[in-house]
């Protein structure tokens, strides 16, 4: 999925938008302070869920960036030695090294976007363009569909209720895009963990798995195991779960039974019995139920005023002042 645009200090959300990103979710716009959603009913800009969560301190990012920079430096060691002999060459080399991890992370995010697009094609039984890099992830997605007994027919009776759906909470001023609403059936109220992923530091208790409508977010990674869960995941799912309206084509529209209105159908967000992330990897998948509960939603709501303050505060004019001149007697 596409990343939020980098924030510009003091930029207001209603600043002129950047050039539209064709990979961005529907109704999403890039502003000087990252991604917002344009409400087609009111024209208001609502901050994206991921934009709010960007306020969180993600302690794993700095070590990951340092690791990739070190690996890039090792791969380009001869160039580094040559550059060390000339200050200008060294400055250019350091500039490349500092941006190497950003380029790689952007590449991975673009790959994730392509995987999402191809998974949606599977849901709609639409033609899929060849993409060798995305195909292993798509194979894992198909395996998940099979393992969880999900039906993807060519009619409107699919177990997948909607996918890539814009979800808004107009009262609280935010929006986001959910990956899947899916009806899941489990034989028991709880399900055991996959043996190879059982944690060592906490009891391997079964997780709640009620049957019914689930809110599922797809995550892709080339580096992390299928068991990886980050702190912001429950907050993201809780925010989407507490959205009030959804903008998406219902099954009848998606499968051609009615006229298509470009995702502007509006309907209330239903109650979900559970929320989970689906970690797709090149070697398999991990389906992880998460506590997207009231506590997680309260934490998300706590970040909103912080994000709003940062987005409306311009400190660029705050510079050192001259000392007061002492008057002569």
C-alpha cells in the first residue's frame, strides 16, 4: 500500500494537493501533511488512520534503517573508498547512502500495493497481469482462501463481502481503507496457535475466533516472519472498526448486476465479530486475530489531537531573537 506523503511543517490539510498517486486508495488525497480522505458527500478532508498512527514512535524503524544503510555501504565499499579521497565525491556518496533505505522501503511498499491489487483481482475473478515478484504472495493468499474455506464464485454470493473499502467517521474526522470484510466460520469459539509460531515468553493460549463477519487487513513483508505483529496494528483495526459509514461497491455492483458508480455507494458499517491481520509472505501466511477493542480505539483517539496539533503548528518563524538593548542613563 502506498505510504503517506512526507509532512511539511506548518502545512494545512487543505493546502493544494500533490499530483494524484494512481496507487493511492480510492478517495485518498496527498496533502502537505500526508494522506487525507476526501468525503464525496461533504467535500471535507478527513485525516487518514495511517496518518494518525504515523505520530507513534516506532522504535524498530531506526535500527531497520541503520541495518539497510550498513548493508548498502558494504555492497558499495569500493565506491566508498574512492569517494573518501575527494570531499565532493564523499558528500555525494553519503547522500546516496542516506537515501538508500528510503528507496528500498518505497520499493517494498509499491510491491505491497501490487499484491493488494492482485488479491482484489482474485476476489473479483478478474484477469491478473503477470507479476513475478508479487506471484509468491498471491500464492499465499490463494492458500489462505483454501485453508479457511472461503468461496470466491463468479456471482454475488461470495464469502468476501467487500474489499478495498473506504471507511469514514465523519463525527470524529478520520477515514481509512479496509482490505477485507469476510465471513469466516470456525468450529469452536477459540482456535489454537500454529505450533511453530507459539511464543516462548507467554502462555500459548488459544485466541478467540467467533464465526461471523471479520475485518481483515493484509500485510506484506519480504523480511519479517508471518508471525510479526506491530503495536499500531490493533489501533488501525480499531479505528476502522469504529468507522460509521463505508463507501464501496456492493457485491451486486461489483459483479455487474447493477450499474457501477465508482465506489460512491454509501452504507453503514456493520458490526464485526473479530478483526485480524493477514500476513502474506513469499513462503506462506499468518492469520492473526487482534484485540481491536475499545482500549485500542481510545489509544487511537488519543493520538488524533496530537496529530492535529502538529499539522496546524508552524514553527518555521520561531528563531533566536536579539537580546534587549540596554538604555543609557
